[in-house]
C-alpha cells in the first residue's frame, strides 16, 4: 500500500480537484491520500475540506498554523511521524497522475530505497480541462536535479526524524532529505523511463516575493539562507535533524489561548528596543505567554525628527517595520519554531503582533 501526502495551503481548489480526479482513474487502488492543510484561511479551508469528502481515499488534516509561516517540512512530518504503511509518496497539488502511476510505483518499491520521478511540466498555454493523460503533449521534462516528487520508505524517514523543519517558505527540504538518505547509506534512485505525472503550470512562487511588508508572511533573503543551510548539511554530512521535536503541530487550544491573551509588552521600531527584546528579554522569559505589539515610533516621521536630522543632531536609529518583520520571523523559525505561537502583520494599523507560549 502507498500513502500519498499532499501538503496544502490556500491553493486553487480546481488544481487539487484535477489531481485527485487523476487518482480516481488509477488502474490499481492500493493507496491512501493524506491532505495536510497547513493553516489555510477559513474560506479556502472550508472548500478544500468539502472537496476531500468527495473521495473515499482521502483523509483531510487541518493544522492551526494560519498565523505561522509556511513550513512544508512540518506539514509532511505531521503525517510521516505516525504512518504505518511501508512507503509514502510526497505529492504536489499540481500533479496530474498517469493512470498506472500507483501500479508502477508499487512495482518500484524496494526495502530502504527511495525513488524519485521525472515529471512533465505543462506549458502555460496547455489547457487541462477535459483532457485524458495521454492527450497532453506540450511539456518539458524535469532533470535528476528536481527531487520534489519522491517515494520514501517510511521507517527510514522516521529513523532520520523526517524533513528538516528549519526550512520555511521556499526551501530545499527535498534535496536535503535526499542528501541525508545517501549519507546514511540508503539508496536513492531516479526513475525516468516514462513520465508518470504532469505538473499543472503556475507562476513561480519566487515571483510572489515582496520587499514590502505584507500580511502574507515573508522574509527577504530566505531562499539563499535555505540554500546555505543545505550547503552546510552537505559539507558536514548531517544525517539526523529536528533534535528537540518533529512533526508536532500547535493545538487549537493553544491557538485560542494565544489569541485571547492580553498584551504585556509594547515596543516601537527603534533599533535598540527591538534588539533588546530579541536578544536581551525574550531568551529569559520562561513558563508564560508573552504577547507583544511592535509598531512605528511617531517621532520617526515627525517634523522634529526631520529638523534634527538636517541639523545632524544625534537621533535614535530605527528599523523599518519590514526589517522588524524579517528579524522577528527569522528569530522565530531559528530558535522558537517548536513553541506554540501566532504572528500577525496588520497592515491597516501598521502593527506586528506576536503571541508565544514560552
């Protein structure tokens, strides 16, 4: 039996339907699907949950992480940690599967061996409505460097404590896992004898990156940082990761408690205030809920500030609210990702709100 895991957040429902419909057409039905909704908004979550009810092979899992940054690794690990099947396949909601995908995947299963698949990337002008799999012709083929669509032996993933949960947003978690498997002595094979899945076109996620502060959580420079983290893992032959915890999702009870907590800390974007909060105050707080509001200092944009600046008088140093966002989020994913927390950017009020259970 093959467990198929879809990580998901706020994606076009029609894409997911096309992918799941292709699984309905499988010539061999020995599989189960786990769709992990990693914190979609209420409107998307209700629709995707309802869609999943239409397929008897789908289990829908919702994670209370809508106020945390996207973490594909943790979404996958939340299922992998308790899987009992021998193998799992990490899917993508954009995939359209060949009718014999499951049949062939089961044939390729070998003890302790990971297999990843060549994929056909459909072009932007390739329509998908009403087409059968063999009617698609306009696509380019992936190379062996594309590691995202892989079938893993579950016990091996559990032994290595899953995907590295440091990787957030757009990361290199798939390649990282392949490297750790190889360093641990487990075979990784590339299957390119035929194209068993097609990828529905969409704009690159990198194109959605913004240098401005947005309510859709982002960190400038996170992709190069993720690649540096991967480089370190390769050079230092890292095998296990997630030393403290892995695959644990914040509970709904924690989320409600954090949202209802009273604000007990207010700071402004003055550099020394932010730095003291991150490096002086936060590490010393234990066994309590901290809720902090960070907002611009009105003085920073005042006429008095401008006059003093023109006169070259001594002035406080400030971060922009975007710089604060990047600093705080990077701090969270580096040191506090195992804690229950919610993080909100309120564009209208020009505020950042962090509540964390320490």
